[in-house]
C-alpha cells in the first residue's frame, strides 16, 4: 500500500495509536509500542537516500 496520509497520537498507557490512509482510500489502524515506532522510524531513515550537504 502506498501511504497518502497518517495520523498518530500517544495513549495514556504508553502506546502509539493512529491510522494510515492509502492512496485508494483504504484505512489501516495501527497500535504499537514506542520501541517498535522507534525501530520503524530508524529503518525508514536508513532506507532513504542520503541527503546532500551542499
């Protein structure tokens, strides 16, 4: 699925909940621990192209 938008928030019990919306309008609910969100963010940053310093 190609993600068109996403919205997340932190819950009182420490989880991150939200949804991701695909280009076709399909919505996927997400509930994850903060350490999983951290790992996901780190992996996405590693997979992207390196930014130029110039």
